[in-house]
C-alpha cells in the first residue's frame, strides 16, 4: 500500500532536463549518469525502455536530444576505443559523412550499457584515465548514461 519506491526513470528524465537547462546557460561541465545494480537487476531492460521513452519525447518535441542505446560489449575494442560511438552509429546505418553533419547539429543521449563487461579490458588499456576522453565523448553534444554492475566500480572510479 505504501509506495515509497525510487523512480529511477523519472530521476534520469529530470537529470537530462536539468542538464539541458544548464547547457542553455552555457555551463561547460559534462555529466555522466552511472546506473548501477546487481547482475540480473534489469539495467539493460531499463535502458531499452528509457531509449524508447526518450524517442517518444523527442518525436513529440518535448526534448531536443536523440537517444542512442549502445551495448559496450558489442562495440568496444580496446585498440580503437575512441571510435566506440562512431562504430555503433555505423551499425545503425549512419555513415561517416552523415556523422559529421549530425555531430554539429544534433544533441544525443548516449545510453552505454554493460560497462562492467568491458571493464577488465578497459582497465588494462590504461593509456588515459578519463572515460570521457577515452571514448571521445567530447566530440559529441551528448548526455551520457552508463550502466555497470554494483561491485565493479568504487566511488573513486565513478568520480574519474
């Protein structure tokens, strides 16, 4: 009878809205939302639902960013990790020429799922510490949501 459950979906939607407002005020700090949970808790299912809900808000004109779900285990390559976004978009039939145009004109919400599944390879390939730089996320006008199992990242890792 008592409904005191945490509404993760609404929290993320509100966070993305707040980020849009900050962006309009020319705030430069980029933010990454880290969604953690136990194995089998429904992180991937939640991300697929979030992508669908964000598409609906984009189509209805409520938001100005396009959601893109990216399975990190599927697209991550430690030898070419800076291209993870480009490779995922190419698999969605967006060629490099189109990417150059949309990169300049469109805002995205990248939903990067399964960071825990690539973490060992990512951590060994320690040429650069910062996730944002290593995945070339600064090239995109994007909000970032990353999923990871609870035990993989500690607070210090999340801060980096």
